[in-house]
């Protein structure tokens, strides 16, 4: 049976990824004024983001820099990784104060939901020890990155503001005048280094995350546009999301998860 050309075109558009943050049917009109749709998208996106982070960590092949730091703190303190993630996110949010950054609803929910989802996923997957198959480990890594990409699509288009790490990054960019890419790179390298020194796992999973997360997020945004996009966005939606291109400098960092982060 012949394949529908329009279906192939739609699949191709999603695989190529989006270059802009396009408003959707559920995008909130204000960062502190959720609608049922925007709040559901925000929570679903953050939960998927945390689940993907948990998969990456449980794969034991190395994870994203902020998760490596949370894992290292967990190892040193004996506190569960969900709680260390919550603690680190809260500390980063406090760093917004001297930068005069203003949080949104997404900022607060980012701290709570990602930590909860990550902790539950990681505990469930490691309750009987690390995965025994290398193939399973790679499936978990690639699956985790894909889930983070989809979660980022929901979270970023909900219109409720950046996560703690992305807000800190953009605040430092505004204050220092350094390019966003340089600020992000410096933060990620320092965080990864501290996490590794504390005992967090750095490996091929960390490298795969760094290489693939940008395209995964772009594909997640393209999927949101394809499924929930609007033909005539309101001026309020454009003001919330902006219309800048999603270059490497604009892609969400590990949070972001804050993707999300």
C-alpha cells in the first residue's frame, strides 16, 4: 500500500526540528496566569524531563552535568538524589537575587516536579542494582534523551518562564555581557567538574547527552507545533515566548531539564 506523502512530510518536519518557540493552543497568556491547558502541559513536560534525567542516571553511563552534580552530592551526603536535586535547584534560584531575575510559575514548578520525577524514576530503576546489559544501558540513555526532548517541548511552550538554571544563565549573560553560549559552557563545565570530583558518573552518556540534547529539544518543539500549533498567535503569546531562533546558544541547558531547566 502506498505511503501518504503528506504523512512523510510531517514526520520529516518533526525530525528536522524547530528553530523557533512557536505558541500553541495551550500557551499561557502570562507566566503567572495558568490556564488548565498550560498548567497541564507544564507539569507533564517537567515530569517527562525528570523521568528522562532519571533514565540517564540509572543507565550508569554518565548523565547531564547538573545530574552528575546531584549524584555526587547524594553520594557524599547519603541523601536521595531527588532531594539533592531539589536542594541544588533552590540554591541556584537564590543566585537570581543579585541578578534581579524574576521567577515565573514554571521556575517554581521546575524545582519541585523535576526533583520528584527524577527521584522516583531513579529509585525504581536502581532498586535491584544497575542494569546488567550494555545494550539496555544505551537504550536507557537514548530513551532518556528522547523523553527529555519531548518534555522540553511541552515545558518550553507552556509559557510559564524559565527554570532556575536557565534563568541564572540568562541573568549572568545580561549582567556580564558575555555571549549566552560562553556563559552556559562555563557553567556546565564547572558543574560537571564539581560533580565528578564528588563521585558523580561521567562517561559516554554525558557525551551523548551533550551532542544530542539540542536536536532532541528542537524535535520536541517541532512536535508541539505539529500537534498543538496555532495559525494566528496572539501578541501576548509572542511576548511570552519570543521569536528568536533556536541556535546552540538558545537551547535549554541541562535543566531544562530548564529545558527547563
